[in-house]
């Protein structure tokens, strides 16, 4: 299939982008953000936003994945002050989007404020512009799929809850001691220590027994998310209700 020739419709499947989404959405240690990303991709699929007929349209679909990841990181910034800005350079590299494709997508009307940007800065500005232009359609698909702005908010908030619907708490160092603490080597094998004791379990081995879908089906969890008010929740809920506008 060439750039502009219209062919039979095809879709970018989740399995084709899941490996890239791993780093794009990952914010928490053992969180449920990738489950949310899959749900969000299903929302775009249901709205026809993962379908393409030529190469240009396929790259536009990949931009929508970056839009979802950006929106998720923006939510985390507002809800929990977890400022983890998008790494557009890494993302377009992982998704194998060449610079000239970005140029085709933004078109000749693209005019960044700074006309003397370096190539990497220009690519970043192009991606930001493309994400902004796709944001409204992506938001509408999410609201429709999740059943309204409130449920969309709940789905996002639940990504950082434990199996009991409680908000996760993270220390400065998830291994159980601060960076300044000096850990002495007593010559014993670390594997002999009690793995159930605090601080001894690797943050990468923190399984979740309940899925995000199961949490969202729990009326008690939903009630806590939507009715227990915090400043972060209020700010994030207002942002979701306003269409999830750009904050970065």
C-alpha cells in the first residue's frame, strides 16, 4: 500500500502497538495503566479511529495512540501531581514514525511559533500539534465507550488503586529505604531474607488479583472514587468534564 492510494480498510490492532504502549503509558509501579490503555484502544476501535486505508491514515492512527498516552499522563499530573511529561522523541522512535511522515501529517499549513527550531524540536512541535488536532475525536470516543465523563474519570482514577479500591502510596524509594540510607553488606545472601517482610519485594513483582474492569464493576469502589472528594479529584474531574484539554 502506498502513501495515498485508497485500499481495503484495515485496522491497527492492539497487539501491534502494545509493546510501544508499555513505555508510553507506564507511570506507576504495578499500576493498571496498561489495562486502561487497552480499554481506551477498544474505544477508538469502536469509533472507527483505528481504521486506515493508506499509509498516511495508518500513521494518523498511531498519533491517536500518542494522544491517549498524553491524556493519561495529564490526568496523573492533575489527580496525583505525578508530573510525567510525554517523551515524544522516544514515542515516534518506538512507533517508527519518520520525520517526513510527520511533515505529511501536519501539512504545509503547520507553522510553529519559533521558526528556528532544531530538527528534534520541530518534530516535537509537530507531534504536539497533531495530538491537539486529534484530541476532540479521541475524547468523544472515550466518553461514549465508558458511558459518560464520570465513568471515564473513574476508569482513569482506578488505575492507581489497589485490589481493595484504596489509593496506592509510594515512598521515595519503592525498595524500602531512602536513597540517603546506607545499606551495609553483611555478607549474607539477600535471597535468604524473608520475602514477605516490608521492603524486600521487588516493585516489578506486585501482582494485581483484580482487573481494572472488576474494580469498575464494584459499586463500592465507584462510590468511593466519585463521592470521596479531594482537591486532586476535583481538579482532574473538572478537566475530564471540560474535554481533557492540553495542560503540557
